[in-house]
């Protein structure tokens, strides 16, 4: 079978049979489409003609073009998942990706805001929302909820009104693999969301939609809009590292652990399937403690 056609079938199978998230499917499809185009340049067009050397050349070409290690690791994962599926489907007699190695991660720690920085960021949104502008009121509710609940931006944009319980202060989110969990949030977030629902959402709505957060045209708010909004705010905050909604998730997780929260409770809140994924935040907390120690202790 033609490699590009097989990629389309594979993406459909991930969506309908295995419940992968939309972001993962989109990323895998982009990577594998790039592989198909690379293979054509090597005069390889069918699934069963792809070998280990071609896959290694593909990754090497990406390395030469300056792709980040995380992107290379995702390409490796996409190839392994795809060819495992192709083998089961009878599209290839062997899996050429079995000995394909993902590049090792440098172990970079995520960007985390200090508590005063977080308060300043949220405070700037409160000032912007003071005159009642619907978009500003919405943005405050978004940032408060992201930080309070540590949910992913995809989970936030997928929320419906019925998913949030303002009396019990919990929100039901659908995470990766279509897994649902219930996550708590605090009073400031509840106040911001309540204000948004009563004063801003009706002004943004143009019809019947169950979506909690709406865009300027009245439809469900997209992830890119949230990313741009948070990234713009973080541009004003000192510090290095990625600027986007995930920074608030990283910050919330780290602040929870700094405050004495149990690691497994944080794992459940974040929706991590592996405790090892959550443990990175213990390293972040240790790094922060070391920085404070070196700055404050007279014999550091």
C-alpha cells in the first residue's frame, strides 16, 4: 500500500479505535506525512519498502534541520506506533522501527513562575477586566482556572458549562486517551468563572452552544487563542523557557508540591498515567529550593 494512503488510514484508526487525543493524532500525522515525502525522495513509496536505514536517515535529516530533541522523540514514537499498526494490518511483513532509537532527552526542567509572579500576572488580568469588557473578563476566568486546576489547554477548551460545578468547586475534564477525571479548584477561580458566566458569556454568545469558553465570534474558544493570550502575558514576566498555557500547569503543580501536597494526589490531579511524569516537579521544587538557599544562606 502507498505510504501516504496508509498514514491516512492509520490516523483514522487512532481516532476511532484507540482514542488518542486530537493533538497526538495531528502530531503523528504531520510527522508521518513528512516521512512519506522523505521516502518519495528516496524512491520509496510503499509501506513494505521502508527499512530501518531510511528511518534513520529521516531522523538524521531532521536533526540537520535543527529539530528539537522532543520533536525527534515524537517522530520516533510516531514511526514505532505506525509500523506496529502496519504489521498487525498486514501492510508490511516486518516492523522496521523495532531498532529505531529515540534521542535522549536533555532533561530540561519546565518553566515555573514564582508565587509573586503568578499573583502579578493574575492581578494584571483583574485590572484589565475591571471595566467589564467581556473578553477581558473571560481571559481572567481562563487564567484563574488554568492555574487553580492545572488542567491542559486542550482540556480547558473542551469544557462545557455542565462540566463545571461551582458549588462543589470541581470541574470534570476529558484528558488524553479520552480519560475523564474530576479536578478541584479554588474560590478565586470560582469567582472569576461565575462573573464570566453571568456578565461576559451572554455578551459573547451568538447561539446555543454548550461550550464553557467562547471566542469573539460566539463559537467554542480554540487552543491557539488561549495560547496567544497567555504567551502575551508571560512576555512581560522575567524568566526563560516556553511561554504558553502549559507554564500555568507547571506552576500549579510545583506550587502544590512546594505546599506539601502528596505526589500521587498531584499525579491524579494532572491526569498523568505514570508517577514518573509527575516526579519532574519534585526536581523543579528542589531546584527552586537550591536557588533560594544559595541566595539567602550566608554559608551557601
